[in-house]
C-alpha cells in the first residue's frame, strides 16, 4: 500500500471534491469509507524489508508515532485543500503550534509575533520560548511598521493568527509574510479562525500553516487534533525529525474523525458564515450593543483586508454589550440555544466571555491593551437554523 500517489490526481480538483476524495488510500478490501488503522506498529515480510524501510529505500509505514495510513490520508487531504506539499497531523492544535516553532528554533534566535493570540499560543511565545533562549517580541499585528521595526538580524520566525481571538482583528497576511521573507524569517500562520475554506495563507506567501483541527475541521466537538503544513523542504527535512523523536503524534482514531469531518467542511463553514453575518447585522441594530466586530461588515476597521484575503466574514462574531460584565453574564445565562463554553467551531452555537475565561490570565491591563472589555462576548456560530439563533439572541438581549 503506497503512502502517496493520490495527490497528483487531485491537483485540478476544486476544494469540495478534494475534501471528499483527496488522499484516499484503499486497502485490498476496497472499502468505500476510509479505513481506521488503529495500529501502533507494522509487520515486515522479511528482515530485508525491515532493513529497507528503515534505510528509506522502501516506501511504507514504520511506526505510528510518525506514520500511519489513516493519519496519512488526513494529511494528504489537508495538503490538497491547502495547496501544501507536505503536512504532519498532531495531537492538538497546541502541539502543532509548539512543534512548528521548536522544530527549527534554537537559543539565540528571535521571534516576532502578533500580540493578540490564542491564550496558550501566547504562553508558548512569551513564556516558553524565552526559557530556551529564544527571545520574542510581540507587536500590534495590524501595524505593518511595528512588524518591520521588530525584525532583527536573528529573527527566524514570525507567528500570528488572523482573524485574532477574540477581537477578530485582521493581520495583512501578504504584507507581513513579505516583511518576514525580506528579513530571512519563516512566516507561520495559525489559520483556525478563518478556517481552511476562507483563507489560504500559503497562496498569500506564508511558509507554514498550523491548525487546531479540534475546531471547524472536526466541527462537531468530538476530538482534539492539529496539523502543520508547508513545503516538503520544511516538513520532511526540518520538521519531521522533531516530530518523529518528540511524539506530538495524532491518534489514528482522531485522524479518521477529522478526515470524515473534512468531507462536510465546505457545507458546514458556509452555513455558519451565513448565520454569523446575519447575527452580526442583527446585533449591530440593538441599542444594548455598543460595538460589533465582524470582518464581513463594512464597519470593521479592516474590512478591505478581509475582502482581499478572506472569502467571507467567517463563522465567529464578537460584540460588546453596554452593560459590562453584569450585562454580559445576564445575557449568557438567558441564552437557550447558544451554549456557554470557551471552545469554538462546533455544530452547536457557542458563547464565550473572554475576560473571565480564555483571557483571564492577561489581567485587566493586559486585556485593556488589546481591547478586551468586560462587556465583550464571542459567538461561534454552529449549524442550527439562523432564525432560531437570532430569536435566542433577541430574547436574551431584551431580558
Ligand atoms: C483552539 C486553538 C488553538 C489550540 O488548539 P487545541 O486543539 O485546543 O490545542 C490554537 N490556536 C487557535 C487560534 C485556536 O482557536
């Protein structure tokens, strides 16, 4: 059973086709639905074959810490979607982010990152990397001159997410990747909030894309997972050894769930984006809401960048209630369909109060610096009927 040989055929397929057929490997049984290979190891037909596999002379699977047919199908399907040459599935989004940095950085290197980051990404950049002698500078991601000014001769990586969590600020991917390239640094984009359907960082000039597959790729709140995608030069020659020897591996079970999630990704993301746009407009009309943050609305300060690099406004909406923390809590407690959580990208619509959960660690000053107020809420739109979601919000607002 060959690991590759399917990518070429999907070269001219559109996304929806690649997401159903891309990367499929069939066993001798010809199963229609992709097989789940729950195996840690592989039996060799002979000592010679084992030797050849280890030498790399013979294609094939060796050990599921770094190669497994179900995980390979997920990786190849994601490559087809992203336009990447190679990828490795990981146990979670955070293992993807951490490995995308630690796999190539060394003491004495410098990293520049956007200052509005998913909480754990901020920990990795701001707290973990410096422990190993890698200095980090955090910049206002919307300010191109700040990115330029932060570059040093030892800057080896640039890391950011766009739209950011939770304020849905945008970073100009093309411009920042160019600044990184000119400085000789690799650009690494955490593309979770845009989903792979709406934004293609590699086409915009990024070197590496990372995902928490836990979010829209699974999309049904079941499994943790992640993936790192890039050129074969980076993934096979640099990333692979770190991945193989440190083991942030993806479970074949989770890879199978993600693989099947990809088949419906375009339908799910399109539905959630339609609901998000409706809800954003609805919220903007309410006298109880002081501000709506949605990249798809013309009042978003970076709406032009959204039009340039995103296919739509995305499946998340943030907004600010005039009533502060009390108002936000009352609103959340009144909701019936939206569930209170810190997660996102589920089939169920979700609401998060960043100031007391995901961004609690930053403290009041840290939050104020990046515009997270006590009245701010983040919505992740799921797969329910948008009319019911709007009615749920309407009722909670009037309570
Ligand atoms: C969820 C998330 C992560 C971390 O992913 P896990 O799968 O939870 O480890 C990283 N970045 C962003 C933007 C996320 O939303």
